[in-house]
């Protein structure tokens, strides 16, 4: 499964530090404004499979009792950028392109 967000592990860590289940956190997301959030939503956030937009990011931070900037400050940006760059590099082997033989 392709990772679509890079805050999942961070959200999971914060949720666990609060001692909340995914169901409890889904309730907190709903209270913060993400009205259709469910335990499944939380699971998808945490495993990285749900793309998060700016409004949803705000709801997550609010539900965790943080300002969005404080949550952003927790992200290891260098690691995330390196992962993105690696995932964008072409994965090919020598001779995979064209029908040209080396002379």
C-alpha cells in the first residue's frame, strides 16, 4: 500500500500518549469538526493510507490538543523528503530501455 501521508506514526504516538483508543480519537476528531471520522478513518491516518488535506490536518491537531504549527514542528522533514525523493527515482535495470545493444 502506498503511503499517502507522513503524519500517521506521529498521530499514533500522540494518541497513545493520551491513552486513547482509535474509537475515542475518532470521537475527538468529530468534535473538532471532522464529522464523518470513524475508527477506520483513524486507522487509515495512522497507517499512512489516507491523504490528509489542510482542513483535516487542522482537525487532527485540534483533536490532539495541539496547534497545527506544533504538530508540524514534530515532523522529521529531512527524513520525509528523502523518502519522497527515493520513491520518485526510476527503478530500472541496465538494458531495460529500447532495443539498442552495446557495441
